[in-house]
C-alpha cells in the first residue's frame, strides 16, 4: 500500500464500530472527557444532534452491511473521531486539530470561535481524506461522489447553523463582539467546501506519486491548521 493509501485510512479504523449510530454514540462518549467550554468540547457538543437529524443519509446501516459502502458522512466523522481519540490517548493528531488541543480554553476566545475552528478542520482535512477513503474503497473517482459530497455539504450547513444559533453572542454583547463579527464573516463555509473538493480531486490524481501525494496531504493539513489558528484569534 502506498503512503497516500495509508494516509487515507484512520490507523485504527478496522477495529472501530462503523455506521452512523455507532459514530454518533462515540461522539456522545467524548463529551465527558473535556471540561465544558473547552475547544473540542464546544465543537463536539453540536455534532451528534446534526448527525441524528441527517437520518439515513448519514449512515443508518445494519451491523452486517459492507464497511466499504460506508457513506461519505460516516467516513468524515470517523476521521474526526480518530484524530481526537488519538489526542486523548496521548498521540499526535493531525495538525489542523492541534489549535483546539489540549482542552484549550483561552479567556479571550469565544466558544463560537472554537466551534468554527473545529468545523474548518473537519472540512479542510477530514472531508478531503474521507473522499479519498471512499474512492479507494469503492473503486471510483471523486466526480462519482459529487452527489454524496453535496449531501454532506448540506449537513455541514446545518452544523454551521446550529453553531451560530447556539454560540453567537447576543446584541447585549455587541460592544465586545464587533471584532468577533468581523472575524466570523471573513470565513466562508462555501469556499471551504470548494477548496476541500479541489484538494480531494488533486490528492486522488496524485495517488500514483506517493511522495508528492504525502507532501500535498501534509500541506493540506497544515493549511487547515493555519486557518484554524486564525479563527482562534482572541477577540476580547
């Protein structure tokens, strides 16, 4: 297996339960591991509810279903879970998730910023590799997953909406929220999705060039981490 194929599969994926319900349960299980309001806790709090509302589109499969047929949304969620469970066990997670670790809780950073930083890591890294995971498993190319990618994008829009609804400061905090507002509107979910789709297509095309593919994967991870750190700029 080439380096890029190895990087496209979470290290412990074969030993983990699969399917939407199992993924949602693992998300819930992480809630007790971090202090309320810490970086990862804020992002993780919003995820299970959105995944549940996605229903069968997120992966309501039976225990005997073929793992290779796992929906893209499940593969993306497993990428996230693999990263945070690695960090919790003392390992080294992808660079894009490190700005939120370990249990970061800066007094000048709003919970909304933590959630958006996690959302960008999820799109800019996890979703990219999940597309490649699916292509390897199904023997297809990224354009064959266009419809499923759009459905995952719809779930991410729902997640962003819940994040804004639950965590955006109210009008009474407008005086200190002005810098936050400028920071939030500088990030675009749609542009992040477009960049993720382009990155996945490039990474797939590089699969025959392992060293270049691994370098591109690393740069994608680092770029997502850079944006994540920017989103965590103290605003108060």
